[in-house]
C-alpha cells in the first residue's frame, strides 16, 4: 500500500495542518444542523481527506466500510450509461463528469432515488444520507440546475458535499445554498512536517533538507510530495539533502512535448506529439492537467513577448475542454496554435 493511503488521517483531530478548519468541521458535524457543503481548493490540498474525516465525525467508523456498485442509467435517447458508485450505509460518492454531457441524467436519477429514501439504521447518528460529488466544477449547467432543484426539494433526507478546485464554474444558486469551505494548499513547512511524521512511522532515515526541496518541487501539492518522497526512498539506499528529485513520469513526458514544440515549429510536429498526448490520456492524466502543465513549461522557455499570447490561448482551450467532448481535439488545437505563435 502506498504511503499516501497507508498514513492518511482518519479523524479530523489527526490532521496535521489547518487546525482551525478541522475544528470548525467537527463543530458542524456535532451541531445537529449539518448544511450542504462546497469544499474547494487546489489539487493535493487535502479536500477529500477532510471530507472523509468529517463523514466519520458525522456517522462513526461505519462510513469507512465501502463497496463499489455499478449502475446502468438510460438517457432519453435510450443510450445505456454504466456508472460506478462508491457507497457505504451512510453515504454515496459519485463523479458525474465521468459520463460527460450525460451527467444530468446521473444527477437527476441517483439523487432523486437517494433523497426519497430515509435512513433506516436506528443507531445512525444522523437521519439523512450524504452524497459526495467529485469534480463538481466540471458539471454541465443542466446538471447543476438539476442539483439545485434536488437541494431545495429533498433537503430533509439528503446532504450534498461538493468537491471542486474552484468555485468559478459553479452556478450562483448552488453557491448560495451551500456553506463554502476553502482548503488552502499546505505551506512548505507543513509539508515538511507531514513527511517527517511519515518517515518516523516507517522508521526511515529523516532528512529535513531533502523534505524542504520535495515541498518546493511539489508545488505545495501534498499528494505529489508524498509520491515523490516514497519514490526516492524506494529507489535509493543512501539519502542526502542534495540528491536529485525525479519528476513524475507524466510531468517528464509533458516536458518532452514542450521541448519538441520549441525545437520544430512545422505542422508535422503535431503528428509526432499526438501519440504522447494519447499516452498521457490513457494513463488517466486529465486533459486540464496536461494543458496547464504544458502551458507553464512553454512559458519558462519562450520570449517575454510571446508569453501573454500563449496564456491567452491556454485559457481559451481550457474553456473548450470543459464545454466540449473530445478532449484530444482541443489539446491538438492548442498545440497547433502554439506552433503558429512560435513560427511568427
């Protein structure tokens, strides 16, 4: 088991940073009037860990006994959608964006079904069920409208916890019906503290200097920092503060794409880059991550005069990724636009 999962805190009081936020979440769980939540913040900040710990405070340890159900939903055009649900007796966890533009069907059908049933466990601390919705900021407008109606109609039997990287794409009626909880990225010293704690639990040789470099290289992403930390100890017998830190495989491949675009500006380069983009997508690296990472790597090496235009088109195609369906089209379009900019 990865260190990331093995040493994930299970209770709010065991979390290593944002103590004030943990205390407020615990107070909400014990208040008897738990609201709908919109939990947002950058990737790797610990949003999911805090939500699982909050669910444990709400319902007890039974919330960790989960199973994965596969459900079939039928669209209005009689298309069958297979959808996976992570569930316990007390809550469900779904990612509607997995089915793309059909997310409204999943949201409407599943939430209505859950909300119309009452909690039967007489020993349960709460009378409602919780539905955790991942990637809420990637929901279509239709799905968000369906979500808003469900929140109004079935609130006695249902609480929603929405997880998002940003609130920008969440419609105002949903934001007004939820308590917004911002989970900021951990500071460098907080990441060092977590890595030191994991090293003690694993009885590994501690090296604060190296941990500081990992914290800086990870971009304050705790998940990435823990993966880099485990990779270093798995591959090296001797640990020093100055030893090289290998980037994740996907990050190295995106760097290769950036270097190839800068080396040759001809349209033929698109055909050479395409297999690498497909390789990243098939390894579950999201298109948004690819686009953002590629944009930043290009900005580090192009002239100042071109930076504003690359950022402009990066933002343009990031929006296209959210409203379109075939992500490879928009990634290749961005590559073509970059080649055109560099050629000029």
